């Protein structure tokens, strides 16, 4: 893994109904991310935020995929920034924003490796599947669609963003921590070929076994792994300030173990952290935990 990290903020809240996650990048920076990364011995460059249209200035468009054009526009800007970062031999660390930004992160990462005819895998740490399409979504919120788009299902504005379709093969995608799926979404999850590890799997097998399998699937014949961490992966008792909290998530230590194992694999090529909502947080608790998890994912050890 390159020693230099480039931080890219994406203040996006177009993808969901609850406002506030656009302040997530600021909350993570306030929580000391830059200084903590430097203490880890990494070179750090923060290039600020990608331009994102404000919802007050835009019509929401098609109700089955609200703000789709604006989200695609912002994701294209993010994809370009991520690809440039990887081309310059740095690790892109993307701060969200809602989870729709994952299309941009993955598009840029996939495009970089596609130039060498290589593919990537994805580890998706989340309470939700994010595998809706405009036809299946009960809300029309695009933050529930990014994983489907990455795998080639959904609107062309998103699925074709990288010029590669699919950006990631379903067999190289592992979802961990899932506990809340929409009714119509379940069908695509089951039929797509992704590897899904629900909270019951973690309860029965433990995080160590689950993450070992997830890493094996995501790294099988790939050049590296793009890690997408939605803070609602963690139980709301430890991460109260998230876009869509769901009870029964992973514990503080389970979350750290998952990220520590990713770091140990030395296969992560891009990392995004999304859905921090300081408006409903308690003393920036969720952002502070987010910074800790970023550090674990980038190699911080207890000893």
C-alpha cells in the first residue's frame, strides 16, 4: 500500500431524504483525521471537497431516482479525482456524504486498474444492501442503489460512469453486517451472485471467520479491494449519528477487527467512509469513531 494518502471530501446529501450527511466530511476533519493519519507515519494531502450541487437549487427530477443527474455529475468528478490519485501512486481516502458517492469511488478505482486489464473487488460494510434499482426502490433515494449500479444494474447514468460495465463482478463483492433489506431488493441480492454476510452470520461464526471469507472472495483474481464503510455498519449505541440507523449492528471491537483484518491483507486500494450525520450525532461521537476505524483500516495496531 502506498505511504501517501489523499483525502477527498464529498459533501453529498442528494441521495437520501434525511439532511445532514453533507456535513460528514467536515465532522471527520474536525475529529482530527489529518493529524491522526500523520501520527500513523503516513504522508497526507487533503485536496478539499468535490463540487456537489445543493438540493435547494435543483429539481429532484424522476421520483424513482431523485437527483439522479446531479448525483451522476458529482460522482463523475469524484471518479476523476480517485483515478488521478491512484495514477499518482496514492491511496484515495474519500469522506462522505451519503452512500451514493460509492459509484464515483468505484468508477475511479476500476478505471485505474482497467488500464492494466485488471479488475477490483469490493468489501461493503453496511447495515443495508444498497442494491435497489429505480424500479425496486420504495423511496427513490439513490443512496440505496450504489452497489447495484456498480455491478451493472440500474440507470445508465451510474452504471456506465467508468466506461466499464460492470465495474465489479458480483463474485468479487462481499457485503458484511447486513440486517435491513427492502422487500424487492432481496431478489436481486439473492440472484446477483454477491457474497452476503448478515448479522446472523457474524453472531454465529464470529467476525474473524466472516472477514476471512469476505477478503478471500473480494481478492480472488483481483488487483485489490475497494473498501466502502457506511457508519451504520456499527450499532447505533456506538455510532448514533448516521443517515439511517438500524439496531443490532456490529460492536465497537467487531468493527475494529474487521478493519484491522483488511489492513493485514494489504490489499486495500481505496477507502471511503460515508453517512456520518453530525446533525443527529452526540458530541461528534460517530465521526470520532470513524477516524478510529480509518486508522485501523490503514494499519494502526494495538501493539
